[in-house]
C-alpha cells in the first residue's frame, strides 16, 4: 500500500497547486513565469512525498498480517474475506496508468510516422515537412505545414511554431503526459495539462505579435486556420486547436497586467504542502519498520520486551490460510446471546506467538472492536484453542511475534 499512499499524496499536492494556479495566476501575462510555476508544481508534487523527515516511508500495521475471518451465524462456516481491497485498487490503478501511458506512446509513434512519411527541408534550424491538409503543428524542431495553408498565413504560422521549438515546449508536454499516466484519475492533472498547453500558445502568440507588430492580422490568421483545419489529435502543438482559440485571442488583445507580487504566494502554498507532508510523516513515524525488525509499542505499552510485530520470517499457521479458516469455522460458536440481541461486527483479537509457536495472551482490542461481551468471549475462546504455529524468526533466532486477527461475526 505504500506505493498507493505515495500516489495519493502526490495527487493531493497536484490538486493544491492546480487550484492555486487557477485562482491566482491563470490570467497573468507573465507566460514564462507561469510556465515554470506549472512545471515546478508537477515536479514538486511527486518529489515532496518522497522526502523523509522522520525516516523510512513505510507503514505496517499488524492488523493486516492476518486476513479477516468472516463467521456466519452457524458453526463451521468460516470464509476468507471476499475482497482484497488494496489489491483491487492497485489493479484498477495499474490498468488506468497502462492505458494512459499507451495512449501517450501511440501519439508519439504517430508523430514519428508522419515525420518519416514526408520529405523534410531545413529552414532556420527547423525540419519542415509539407503534409496533405490545411493543418500546422510542431514537435520539438519538426514543423508540419499543410500544403493547403494560405500563402499569406505561412510566415505567421512558421514564426509561431518556431517559438515552440526554440523554447522546448515539447519537453513540457512529455513531462505532463508522464505525470498524467501516474495521476490519470485526478482531474487536477488534466487541468494542469490544459493550462500548460494554453500557456505555450499564449507565449508563442506573444512573440509573434511582438515580431510582426500586428495583433489584428494575426488574430485573423488564427480564426482562418481554425475554420479550415481539422484537429488531428496528435501529440504535438497544433496551431489551429479550436478549444484554445477564444482564450488565445482574448490574451492577445488583453492589456498587460502587473501582478508580479502574486508569485510570492507560491511560498505559502509550498509551505502548506510541506506542512501536510510533515504531519503525515509524524503520524506514520511510530509505525515505520526498520529492516532489522521492530518491537511492539503501538497497541500495548505493557507488552514485554522482545516481542515483534514484523520479523524476517513471519509465523505461519500450519497448513496455511485455508487450514486457519477451517479451524476457525470448526471451533467458533456464534453465541446464542449475541444472536438473540442481533449483535454482529468485527472483533479484533491481539495475541502473541511465542518462540515455540504457541498462541499466548489473547486479548480483544476494545477500542476498535464491536461492543459485545458475548462476541468478545467467543473470539477469545476460539483463539485460545489454536494449535501451535510455525514460529517466527529474526536473524536466525526464534522470537515472539504479535498478531492481530479481525474476526467478523455476521448474522447474514
């Protein structure tokens, strides 16, 4: 689960940074500064969770060492808990990440395939190809100009695409696509992708308007291309992308704002992210598990020294989980008193497996177990009947290991 927690924490920061950019900076015309805010936000979102203020980023709670045993109202019917939620979550996440990454790679392949399909000409360090349509797009220093582009529009478009190439905007696109593959489920990453793409176009438009000193004609070129061209859905900078047309024209004709002081707000936003991470590290530090094993401190401060919750070789029930479920089903009696009162729920029983494999000191964890004296008594009685386990080992020595077993009593 540690990988999932890392991903969730990273996406929390992505949401925080995306919200900050949306409300504070998206309308600013300092495009280069905005670009670096966006890129740094994505990078920091994945770097901050990897920082360790308290030591190893690892959380192992003993309750997950044994799977939940579900007991129905009849004796002899113990079953393994139906769902392994962490495994299901990881499977769903992996499928989404694979699909997103595959789509990204296919987009790259399409660009390379088109670049190989047409002859190239070198012009001002740009590799230019002429395609059989009205579209214009670029990827790094590869610029595609449709043969049906109006001659009077060509210079404007080429100047625009040259900005993308010279400022390495395509590198940003690769970074954001990789981040999207990791956080594909998070709406914030899609907004950051859109904001970065929009920023690239704003910046290129700004340079072209300054170069030609004619924003009106350039706006007409944008409209003309958007009416004629059809979006190819390529992994590239498309000159005539309709979804950006309105905002691009608005920014071209917007009076430059002076909001540089807003960028100082990035400091408290970053401080909030680091504070969140620090709090999470503090909460998990008591559960960090060093490689040499960890002695019990979490559940019972009176537990004797020398008892571990995690060791190199964990104790095993003889015959495995299926044998354990069979034992629980054959030896657990659902109390008639609990049935009459319709009492049900989970009882968490803590016990220690000693150096000989014997089950000792069974005890109900009152704070997290269902309130039912009858179910508590039944759970303790069953655990007390357990045969010897194969004992755990640490550095070649048999040691005492504590487990917590969740037993789910259900009347269904």
